[in-house]
C-alpha cells in the first residue's frame, strides 16, 4: 500500500468524526430557534459555495450529503466557470450574471487607472463599492423588498449601487464552520417579519487543501469530507427549523483545480526584460501592463516564445473568453497550458516559490476547471435529474427566478437553465 493510499483512510476518517461533531454542534445551537417557527409563505433560497470543488468531486466517496441532495433534485454534468477560472471573478459572476470583463473583477489581482490596485484579502478595496460593477442578487432582492443575507461572499462587504444587504459579515477564515452554519440558520429561523429569503455561505477547505497538496491527495479527500459535512449540517438544520418544504438549496463551486509541479514552469524573464512591464497578475494567466512605448517590444518578445504559453494582445483574445472588452484587462495576456505556472527566476527562488500542489485560473473550458452545481427544493425539479453542462453566468437569472424578482440586465438567461426549474 502506498503512503498516499494509507493516509487516505486516516484523513477521511478524521473528517467523518469532524462531520459527526459538526452535526451535533449545529443541533445544540439550533435548540433555541427550532421552536415552532411559522413557515413564511414565500420560498427561501440558500446558495452554498464550496471553493474549488471540481465537478467530478461529487463522485469521491466522502461527498455523501452532496450526492443525497443531488438525488432529491438536479445535478449538472458540470458547470463552466467564466474566464479566468479564479475565485473572486467567478464568485461575483455567479451572483451578477456578468462575465468578469463586464463586472470589473477581472482577476484576484486587478489594476484600475483611477482606483489603484485590488487584491483579495482583508483590505479596503474589497469593501469599496466602486470596484464592484453590475448588480449582485442581494441588491436585486433588496430593491424588491426581499431581505438578503450574503454571508462570506465576495462583494457582500461593499455598498454596491447604494444598497447593502440586510445581513452580512466581514470575511475571516478564522470563523469556524459551526459558527458560519449556525449564524445562517439563526438568520433563516428568525420570525417571518425579520428573516431573509436569500442567504449565502462559503467554505474554502477544498481550495486550501488542493492548492497546498494537489487535487488527488488524501488531504483533498479530507477537505471534501469536511465541506460535505457542512452541507449535511445545513440540510439538517433547515429540516429542524421546519423550512425544508420552502427552501431551495443550491450548491455551487467557482472553479476546479489542476496539479502543478516545479518542472512545468515558464520564466518570463527568460524572454523579456521585466523592467519593461508591470506584472498585474502572475499565474497561470499572466496579466501584463507594458510601460509606455514598450507594448510592441513585450508582445514581440513573448508571442510564441514558449510552447506552453499563448500570448495575446487584449483585442486579439479569443471571443469565447468574453474578456477582450474589459476596461481593467491589461494590454497583454499570457495564458499558460493546463498544469503550467508563470513566474520569474527571482520569485521561483523565494521560500515557497516553486510551484507545487494545485492551481486554477486556466482556460475555463478545461475539464479540470469545471465547477459543481447541485440544487434541490420546491422550485427545483425532483428525481435526481442530471442536466447538461452550462455556464455559470446563468446562475444569477436562476436565483432571481426562484426569488420571484425581476433580474437586472446580465450576460446570462434563465432560459439556459430552465430545465432545472420545476415549473
């Protein structure tokens, strides 16, 4: 037996014990809110994000609660993320129905000529509504008098178009899963006059483990078990509140994951002087802003320079990426092949600078980048139906339909996901 296969049962076993503990903690915390909560007449929608949960992860042994939810409702063969297949762009696409180029969060690191630099993390930019274009579903809901509670979702901390959701929380990865789950259940369990009809919740375990160790490791399996237990705890908590019959539960991910290795590295400084450009984002999509008068040089030096790096002028990007018309997309974009990383020799030499584990951000059509979609509830078809692949840009329209609110103008359409709806 290999070390990996020997470690897998232990890791998954620990995750199963965690699942049992999590369910018990959620049950205890819900004792105060499970008392005869009157069912509101209007349906509720809960959107659950499992970061980096590849579409094929649902077949992993630990994904038992997710498969049970799919058996009740609908499961997509895969959901196609938007380009680039990174966390913030795709989370915001899911809730706006806009491609990243159109809502402005074009990567996890973004440069704007007026606003400066945006990066994920605990910083003022994520709370500045000027960065966030479009209309997220919680703004649409609040405009129509529907209380919303996006918990730990990119954009939820900002006032967007002058609107804030009724409930939200500042993101912290130190908040336990039990606290996240219990907070959302407490919100949903409020009296009808105060309870939200739309809520979100987010878990990053699979992304964290897959980045560090790779997508096909015991550590990734254990992370799958942990987030699957969270889905189970939420389903059980909704049942205890007596809200199952009116709650639509939608589980999504933002992207998938591919294994990477040091030997699959592209060094930009082998081909171009780094003094001639600013690297906005490094890998696997190199977002490059040439300095004044250097654009022709940078393009000439990089185009065709490495067999695993396709380099484009912004206007020449493939139309299927829906990326060329983004105001915050820099002048030159390099797209590395699956499993390859882009860096410099200096960055490679830093502690932790050698690519290892897993990465995402690649071409959104790759199977490895495919995201998960599972849904069940009163507005969703029943019977364990599997629907064909669809783009995540349509999820906003689906949410608006389930909430009964008029959607803002988007790049998606409810007609593209109508096969999911019961009516």
